[in-house]
């Protein structure tokens, strides 16, 4: 699990609404006739289709060019489409999902661009929460940039601008009330871009439609937005001109912006937290006489073009004293997405040119090269076709009904400038302030560092927080996901936070954005960070989720570090809440040579059936008075340096732990490592399982003072005989449990205090022989620990969630709003109230065998008899660790003792009790160390 900023948990609303289960025969009611009867005498509406979809089913609409993607893994529901005549020359259609298990709430989802079509995919996300969910076609069928439908069709323009959403909402609510026998308790909306504008427009023009609105990057001033895109496209033309910036150059520009601006928030992490705090100088990109790579620098005309793109559109009147603000500019950090606003083939974006021709002027002959100027903006605002702009900033009626509005916008948006949302907020603030209303009562704005238009990011900035369309980026093998899988709570999911706010909770002050590695949930969480309501912003507190930040945390404890792993890339530390053998973790050690990093024969050692000895540490490292220390990414599960070939997972999992008492005698497999390869495994805490009758209850253990745990360990480096690649691995040393944890297990990891003299002694390379002083360091932890039960979900293969470290009895879990949104077929998950620095390595549950315990190599903590899940994960139970000898020969093959001696021996790698008392049947193992980050 990732190291991440510590956040204050949001106040959560205790859910009181039960799930409504449809009792009647859905086949009868889910029919054209059945639903038509619910519309009453409204002749303008006609039910076109109604069908049932079984649990885990799929739905898509043929011919939907705007939203062809299937909604998959749906709960059991009724799906229908309704056509509505809006005028003698126009009509629109809406789709509706009516889940069999309903949360008594209504949700409408928005559209994007100028597209026409029902957004079934986002509906599929909404219905998974239990909402009765709808989407409108907006009155036509087209892709996002196709505006041919609009020319000379004022009624269709009105449908797209907002009439279709309002009409669909009114009729759909009738269907919902008739279908379930009760009206929805509350109604919600979620959309981004055009969908964001639809939401804001609803709050202004139809405040009765929705109780809560989540609106991302709202294109609320559409008349100016489209012409702005025409203008910025024209700035970067002609394509053969000296100032033209090709698409490929924007990556170069982006890298330079990051170089100049990344550290403005106090930490270089690839994310510009607030572009307004950076004084960017484009001149740094100028080619000079010494420039050897002209594709990585700009000419003077190109720099001039770039400067224009960073300027807002302002009209300078003839008297020179009057400036008219037209539209904001691109923000710093949006460079990668900027070309999406430009167009191609020596033409500006179709969002600008076709808007003017088809939507604004109804004139296909309109020529931007001769007719486009400041007066075009003035005329567009006057015409405002379809009444599209959402510029009535007086939200008194919406507020009076108890409505809540959350808007959000990515700082790296290259399609709609970020300041568009700031202007909307400020204009609304002024309109409401005149009435003595504090806008914070019902309207919150969030800027998302690094997020592009509605979704996505460059440089892996966190951006998943339950916004519109977020789920579509996490689809795996066709599986329709939740927007923030495993984090379905009010802190990580903005839609749930909105519901909690509307229905009695406190206002939303912050959300936590998440980034999954390669946008794949199974790869684990890459990083997380808070996003704060405007005008606040998050600042780094010195703790975080990357090796560079862990390095700083250790340095703050007086632990010098001269080298550290990269934050990302091959072999970077693994981030997951279920850290398993073989994963890469963060290890802190003295920077000593990798002696033994290759296969060597030592005939003397071989003849004595001992591993070959290494050179004396005093010989290999004479400069011991100037010790350097490093952080390093290593795999969990020690492989000795003398190993010829990859031993495979089964052997790797047997060396994840090293017993402290196995180090007290000479020789043995740890002889070389304990003499000169001692290390610290950086951690936040670990899991342990307690047997309670037939149940096995996972517990989370961490330091009460909140400091990082530093586990004593050993490391080694091996290079197989058929490979030139070095492989670094480590093991964790365990000792007797302290009094506080005796009830849980009789073993625990050796924990040393960060920056202590004990750590310095443990890592001292001058101590190249094992001594009583070193042995005495391996003792139970004397400080205070915090230990509490956590969700059993930690024990399921493939699960990964920060909710795993939240107490099951906590208020946060009891009031998890996801608990009443979840379908009966979906497992309820506990929520995370704060983001903890948590990356886990684990020592697995043990199995009793003749008075001893053995590790069971599993990817995650499981009951000892859960073989089916393990085998599905490609992991099988191995032979008992009791069969291993403390002194392995050249190969990793363990010579078992006699049957008689087996009853009294304890394996050097076993975490079982030294006494011959039977182990506690699978509950007696450390299951997770928080040892990595990325």
C-alpha cells in the first residue's frame, strides 16, 4: 500500500435509507405497455423499448455513434428508452436504468461536446450505486465535433442546450415513482464539459430538478468557449509559418514547464499543484548558437506564439484605456493536451469553425479568415442560440431548496481553460454576496492538480475521485468498474460526498484523488493526494507516497541517505495494500559492495557442505570511517548469493522471515548475511491474524506515535550462472512478541527506532562478525503499538484498498455511505477515513505440522485451508519449513532432519513458536509490512 499524505477524515453521514427491493414481477412491469401507463396522459412521450437485464448483464444501443461503448456487469434491472416530442420540428430520446435493488435515489448523467446520444456507459456506472439512472440523447445523433445537425434547427439547438435534460428528468421521475411505488427521496446529477454546463444550467434554470449537482469543467459560457478554440487555433497558424508549433513540440514545452514549475509547491514530484504560483519563462526554450538538438528548443517566432497561448483574450479599445476581458488562457501544465484545441490541415478546431457555421450563424459559407474578430464574440453573446450559456449567477432558488453544487476542474485541462470554473465561482459569489449569502453554504469548487480535461493526467498525477467518466478509464477485460474501486466512500468518491452533504452531512472540504499504476486497479495504487476546496490548496507536509519523499522522512529522523531508487520505472517499489513475497520493497542499508553477486565455487566450503565465504568486510571496505547509506528497491524473500538458478516462488516464500534465535549460533544459511549484509525495511505497520473460534480475524498493527517502523532485516545479491542481471532480495527478522501483542501471536518483527543508535549499530559495516551486541538488538519492541481488527477483505486474493487499515468498529466504517448504495450482490467494503503511508509486505499464515509452523506462500492473507483461491492465483502450498536445514548446501535444496529431531527443531525461516506447542492454525503469521512506495 502506498506511502501517502495523512489527511483529516471527512465527517460522514450515517446512512438511514434502506435499499428498495422490487417486489412485483419485473417482467410484467418492465414492458412497453407497463411503463407507458406510468406516463399518464402525456401524448408527447412514447416508450420505444423496455427489457429486463439479468445480473452481470450487458447493454448497448445499436447506431449510437456518440456512446458506442457497452455498459457491462450490470446489476439486474429494467432498461427502457422513451422518445419525447419537444416541438413540431424536434424530439429527443432518453434512456433509463431501473435497478431491482434501488437506493431510493435518482441520478441523471450528462453528455460531452456537441455529441448526440444516450450515455449508456456512464448510466452503467450510476446504476451500480443503486441509483435509478437516466441520460438524454439531447435531440440528435452525432459525434462530439459534428454540428451539422444544428444548422437552421433552432428547436434542436434548444434541446441540446438544456431542454432535453429538463424534460427527460421530469418524465423519468414519473416512471421511477410509478415503477417503485415511491418517488425518489433525492435527485442527483453528474456530468463534465458539456455535461458540466448541463448541470450548472439546471441549477440556474430548473432548480427543482436536482438536489445535488456534480459538474466537472463546465463549458458554461459556450458562446465564448467555441470561439476561443477558434482563436487559439488561429494563433498557431499557418502550419508553414515561422511561429508554428507542431504537436511534437508540446512535449518539449511540457517538460520545460514541469522543470520550472514542479518545485513551486516545495516538492519535485511531477505535479504542478497550482500553476498560478509559477513564473514561467518561455525564453528558456530558445535555441542558441550552441544548441545541437533543434527539435528540443524553440525559435524566437515560436516562443512568441507560445507566449500568446498563455495570455487571456482581452480586447483593447481604441482609447487604449478600456480593456474588455473575453476568455481565460491555457494554464501551465496543460501543454500535452493543448493541440486538441488547435485543429489540423491549416484550419482551427472544428469546435470553433463548425460551431460558427452550423450553430451560431447558420451559414456554411462563413469564413473565419475574413469574418472572425472581436465583434464575433459580441454577436455570439447576443444571439446565444438555444439559450445555451449558463450565466444566470443568482442561485437563490437552488439554495432555497437545499440544493448543493460541487464543481471541479483539472489544472492541466487543454480544452477548457481552468480559470473558466474560477470565473463561474467568482461571478456566483458576487451575485449571492449581494443577498448576504455565504456561497460556501451550498457551492464548493475543487481544482485538481495535473488532471486534464475531465479525466487523465500527465506524469501520473492522481485524478480518480468519482468524477463523470472516471470509471471508463479503469475498464479491464471489458469489465465496467466503479470510479474509484475499493474506495467507495465519501472521502475518495465525489458523488458519494455530494450525497452525504445533501442528505445531512457537513460540507465537502477536501477529497482524495487516486492514481492506479498504469490505470489498472490490479496493479495497485501508485499515489494519492488531497484536493482542497477553492480557494484553499494542498501543500506537502513532508510525508508522501514516493521513494523521494520517504527519503526525506528518513533524513528528517537523522538517517543519512546518499542514494535512493527512482520514484518510477522497472524495479520501483511496489505499491499495494496486499504486499506479497517477490514484490519490491524499500530497504535502507549501508552502501557496501555486493560481495557474492555472482556464482562462485569455493571448494573448501563445498567440501564442508557450507556456503562459500565472502571476503572480509574490512578488506572490501577499508574506508569504514566514512560510511554512506542508501535506500534500495529489493524483492522480499531472500535468495543467497551462491544460488545458481532462479529457485522459483516456492523457495522464495520460505525465506521471507528469519528467526532471531537462528542467528545466535555459528554457521547456517544466514552466516554471510548477518556478518555484513544487515538492513532496515521501512514500514508503517503490519497485519496479523487472530483465531476466534472458527474465524480468523485480521488485525492491523502500527506505532502509536505515528513514526515509521524500521524492521531489522538481512539482504543479499545474487547473479545466476545464466544471467548477468543482479537480483537484490531481503528477509525480515522476527523475535518473541511483546506483552501487548501476545494475545495475537507469539512472534513479531524486530522493530528499531528511526534514527536511533541501535540502527546505526545494526548497519555498521565495521561490525563484520556476529556479536552478542548485535544479537541483543533483536528483542521485542518496548514502545507502544496500536492494534485493532480490520476488514476480512484484506484476506482475499486481488483485493487492494486503503480501507484495509481502518478499524472495523470505527465510525468511518459504520457510516460508510457505500454500505447502503451497494447492491446486495456486491460485497460491502469499509471506507478509508484518511490516507496512511501504507505499503505492505506480509508474512503468511502458518500451518501446524508436528509441533511446528510453516509459512504458506500466498499473495495475500488467507485462511490456511483456502487452497482454491491460492491455486487460482498460481500459488500452491509448499513443504513444511521444518524440512529445511539451517545450513543449506550450494543449491537451495534443504536437507531435512530425522523424524526424531524434527519435533524439536525450529527452522531458521519459520515464524512459529520455539516451544513445541501446536501453532494456532493459520492465525499466527505476520501478514503485511508497509515497506514500499512508488
